């Protein structure tokens, strides 16, 4: 509702006609009615209320309205009149009211009473002229009440504070003023809302304290694992900034743990490289020891051969003698033949002796004895020849073995001499290889120490780039959610304002004749407010409020997600720095190539 112009005639303290141009007064947004007591400040508000509802607020509404409202300074022939021009619900209206008037008779003496009159006109912008709508008190009252959405009592409670109640309000203490304002403006629902919000605040504080306690418990366990790398804030559960401080300490501990892990991995890589180098050195040392042992064995065999040279020469001499003994082989054959012949002769002799008579047993004893002696001598020579033959066979076998051993020793000696001839060159080459391997191992160790941090930094840079994209998307989602929440809030506030504008019509639906009004306490309800088209009820407002709460929760969730992503981005940026990922990738690739070359070298 917006007031444009008020014109009063013979009303209150104004004996003549006075006009108040509200459009001119409200050019600065606000205006103040001031003046000494009795200047007519309250009468201006009474005139507005009278133009709208046909009565004035507070104790000034009494019997004989025409007498009460008429100015004592007005001329007898001047009639009391109030005209108000206003815009309400998009319509520009003009209301003119004249209270009952006791005027002098035109003929004769005495007075007569003119009835109260009311006119309602609307401005037609198309025709640029005023159009009469009604002259009925009841129709005009219902129309105004329906357009404003408030009865006179409600209008006085919400818009105009009665003067008597205001004086009592000024003199009362804080508690009394609170009760009075609650009774005037029916703030019980706001008290209920405040109570409910206080309960929600206490419940939320309890949830926050429980969450902080759980967070602190987890943080203490993390601190036990992290040691001095994590410092917890000296804050109690429920104090502001606890979660941020714990998350910050956790981020620092995580970064420290990552650094320690990187150092440990670098140390492990260096130890593995050193172990590999030591293994290669051990293999080289073992090969050198094997060659040295083989050389020592060859030297020992050469020494043994040198020591057995005398026996070898003796064996050669024996072999020569054996070769010479081969010349007696025919004699041995002859000896064997003679031996066989001797055995045959002995057998024949025995047979012959058996055939001789006893008297001729000793007939040829001398000859036989001589023959026996000759045979014994021959047998002795043959026995020596047999022994010499056996010794000759043994010497031949030993000579063959010695020849084979000599050839094997000659081969070993030749191989040892050839190996010894190339030993200095081989040792130099091996020493060169060992030096190169040691240099390559040292270089590989240095590159391994640099390689792992480069890998971690490249990984952090890639994560930084991904988190930067995630942050942009999270910012966009948070901005969109904030805009949605603001639109939902504005929609809810608009519906709430519309509902408050038509709250009188909503309250009027519960009015029953004879039952007191919840606002003014009156038991009579002559003109209850009516709902206009597009009226907003409690359900619509609550749906809008629920939609706003869901949008606000989504906004808070998106802001929390944005905070987490930003924290991860800060950690990744702290680890990777501002170096572009492509540059880090090239550096890491070069280190990998150098490391592989060092390992192959």
C-alpha cells in the first residue's frame, strides 16, 4: 500500500481544508511528522484510518463519531470530509468519507442530521480519468479490507500503534514492553520460532562438540603415529577453528610423512644400488680369486713336477733298462720250452724208472744227477728271466702312465704360461671394468636419489593440475548452489511477505461469531478479510522454506567440498611448486634415461 494525497476538511484540529502530499514527502524515502502537542500529528493518522475503515483507532473511537471527529474550529456551514488517494494491489483508488453531520436547517430554526456518505473511485489510466465504483459503506469496506488483507483492528495493531498503548509502552520496563509488543503484534509465532532455533542451536552445538571430540580422538591417534611431526591445537571441543586447525596439523603431518617416505625411498634406492655395486664387485673378486687359485694350483703342480723330475728321470732310465731287457725275451721263450721239455723228460724218466728192474735202479744215477744239475741250472736261469719279464711289463705300464702324465702336465704348464703371459693385460682390463662399474654405480646412486623426488614431484604436479580443474568445477558448483540458495531464499521471503500481506485473510478463516479474535479479541466480526487471487497459505510457505533449506544444505555441502579440494590443491602445489607439468615430465624422463645408461654402464 502506498499513500499519495490526503485532504481533510473540518477534521480534528483542522478547521479548514488541509492537504498532505505524501508523494512529495517520500521523495527521500522517509519522512517525519513532528510538531508541538495538539498540532494534529495524530489526527493525520486518524484521517488515514478513517478514510480506509470509516473509524479511528484507539480511545478516540467513541459514541457520536461525527461529533468526535468534527473540528471545533470549523464554520457551522462547513461539512467534515476526508479524502485519501492511494495505490493498493496495483490499483489507484480515491476514498472520500463524510461522517454524520448535524447542520442548521435551511428553513426555520433548529438543526437536522445528514447521514454519513462514502465514495470510492478508481483511476482509469487508459481514459486518464476517475471512475466511480461504489457509494455503499458495506461494499467499500469489504473491498478495502479485501485489498489490504487486514481489518481495522489488525491495521491499527500492525501499522498504527495506538497512542495510549504507546504511552504505556514508553513508561513500561523491558519485560512489560516485550509483553505489550507481543500482544500488539502477536509475536508468539516468532517466539516459537526463536525457541525452536535455540533448540536447534543447542542440538547443533552438541553435534559439533561430539564431532570435535571424535575428531580430536582421531587426531590424538594420528599424533601418536606421527610423533613430533604433528602438533595439535590447544582447543576444546566446540571452540571455533578446531576442525580447521586439526586439518591443518594433519596436512602438515601428511606432508612431513611424505617427505620422510621420499627420503626413506631414496635411501632404500641408494642402498639397493650400493648392494648391486657390492654384488658386482663381489663377483669380480670371486672371479679374480678363482683365477688366482687356479694360478696357484698351476704353480703348485709345476713345483710338484719339478720335485718329481728326478723320479721321472729314474723312471726313464728304468724304462731304458726295460727296453734293453726286451732282448732276453727269446731266451725266456727258450727257457719255457726247456722247462716243458724238462717236465716231459722228468715224466719219461719216472716212467722209465718204473719200468726198470730193481737191480738197475742205480745203474744211471751219475748221469741222471748230472742231467738234473744241468736242468736245475737252466731252470734257475729261466726263473730269473721270468721275474725280469714281469718287472719289464710293470715298467712299461709305468712308462706309459708317466708319458700320459707328462703330456698332461705339459698342457697345464703351457696353459698356465699362456695365462700368466696375458695376466697383466687381463688384470688391467678387469681393473678398468671395475673402475667404470664403480663410477657408473656412483652415478646411478646419485641419479637414483634425484630420480625418486623427481617422480614424486611430477606425480604431485599432475595431481595439482587435476585438482586445479576439480577446483574450478567445485567453484562453479558452489557458485551455482549459492545462486540457487539465494533464489530459493528470495522466493521463500517473497512468499512469506505475500502471506504476511494476506495473513488477515488466513486468520479470518478461523473466525467464528461469538468467539474472540486471536488478534484483537473482539467477538463480533462484521467484515472479515477475504483471500484474494494468488493468496499464499502456510503449506506453500513451508514448501518454499523446505526448498530453501535443501538448497542451502547443498550450498554448504558444495562449499565443504570446495574447501577439501582447495586444501588438497594447496598441499599438491606446496609439493610440486609452480613448475609446469610438461617441464617436470621432461626432467624426469632425462633422469630416467641417464639412470638406465648408468646402470648399463
